[in-house]
C-alpha cells in the first residue's frame, strides 16, 4: 500500500487555520482585548426572512407522509435548477435545467471537478489566488503555471500566448483582491481558451456584489464561453449560506472535449460520488431567487458593500494603495512601510487588535499586500478602520 505523496507537497496547514491559531494564542495571552475580525470571509447577517420561511415550510413537509422527501434528484431538485436557470435568464444567459447541478458549495465542486481531467493536463492559475485552486491540483500532482497579478495590471492578469494551459482558473470578482474583469478582458480569456482547447473553471461566488451594470457577472455573458467554460457559484456569500451549505455548478451541453460531453461526465461523477443537498436547504435556496428573497438579500449585500466603502474611504483618505471595495466585499491593500504580509498581520493584531488576511497566503504575488473583508458589523468596521489608520 502506498499513500498519495503529493500531499507532502502542500503547505503544512491551510491559510485560515494558521490565522486562527495565531489569533487564539493572542486571545489567551490578552483576554481583555477586543479583537475585530476582518479576516476570514464569513458572513455575519442572518438568513433572509423569505429563506427562513421556506425552510420552515420544508421542515413541515418532512413531517407529513404525503409531502415527505427521501433521496432527492441527483442533480438537485428541478424546482431549484429552474429557479437558477431563470436567474441566469435575467442576465441574458439561456440555460437548460440539465446544465445546472446543485452542490453543497463552490469549494467542493471546484476541487471535485478535477475528476473529469487527466492528471497530465497543465493548469494555469492567477497569483494571488484562493488557495483551494492550487492545493487541489497539488493533491493530484498536476503541473501548475502561474500568471502574476500586480499593481501595474490592477491584479487582473491577462493571458500570455507563450504559456501553455489546459485548465484555467478565473475568479471574478476576485478573491482575495476584489478586482473585477471587464467583458473585454474576459473575452480575451475566452478566446485564449478556445485557441488552446482549454477549459476555464470560472468562480463567480461573489457575482451578487457587482453593482456596475457594465461588468459581467457570468462567464456565459461572453461569446464563445459555453464551448470552453464551467461556472461555479455559491449561496454562501450570495445569501449567507456559509453554515447552511448550498451552491451550484453550470456545465453547458456545448462543452465537449476529447470527444466527450463534460456535462454527461459530471452527471456520472456526481451520481456516483455525491448524494445531494437536503430538501430543506434546497427549498431555502429556491426562496433566494424569488422576488421577495432577492429584494431582502440585496439589502444585505448593500450593507456589506457599505462596509467595504467605509474601509475604502478610510484607506483612500490616508493615501494607502488598494484595489477592491467596489463590486466586491474585499479590499486588497499594500502593506505600509514595506512590511511583509505576515509582519503587517502581527502588527495589526498586536497594535490595533484587528485581524486581516496576509496576502502571502494567497501566493507569491500576494507578498507585501493584505486582504480586509467587509463581512462584519458596521460599527465594528468603522472602529477597525480607525484603529488601522492609527496603527
């Protein structure tokens, strides 16, 4: 018996586990300190009333033999897949319900989708980036090429024809930087993927935060994308489902590689390895896309975006370089006084009692930068900005 030795190539611990350990040690040594957390991107507002109402009704359904549900449909219940297809229609994107797959969150599917691809495929990942993209490919032993985000390109790296790629990861609005690709920029990426016979894995987990109507919220708003892209989205940030767990993946029928329809492959994979999301949660998710639910959720999104504006305004007033803070819940700032990312993390924790996320944890190009999250109480965010500016 031999283990998968690729695991030995991973960092010893997940980024946010390291942060949690440092914060817990500080709290134990300083129990009187009021720590404000602007680090991990977990939501803080409760589920919308429409969602709660739908889930309560679904619980009652499970208590009645005539409405009880056992094993659900493998792709997710049709009522939810139809609601998602209708949501995309409002974006100008036509989907069939067969192209929609319900999951327990984007993180799972972003890793699990790799089951469809041979381990010899070359992966292209922007740096800095959400660590799951990198780690799941290291676990499989794939070659990874990186394309760098920098201040000069506003942390929106573009394709390089000299770099070979079979699988391309894109996230827009981006985690961690908060930057958002334009339609023209995404068209360049789609054209690059088609030219290289590559597949784009497009993470749109933060699409609900895009308020600028000129910016795309789905890769399928770009001509040709259905022939080269799979899209992932999560209700974790859209509707506060971080503890409820529900997301979806779109695999277009037109996406055919090596003579195989990837939608059929993904259906076969999910039917074998995934047992679905609970009926109660899916009814709650359906309510997200109702008129009532969407109105309530957009109020919550506006709350978080206002927090992001508070942070952005404070940094701007003090001439601290950053991106994000608009169309995104994240603000990506340059560490002051040439501090490293972890030095600035320790400085804020010890001097301001504020927790953020070191940019180095998202890749080499993140060194010297820092992520702040707008998922928090508005008064706490205001206080945190004052502390950050004071240093």
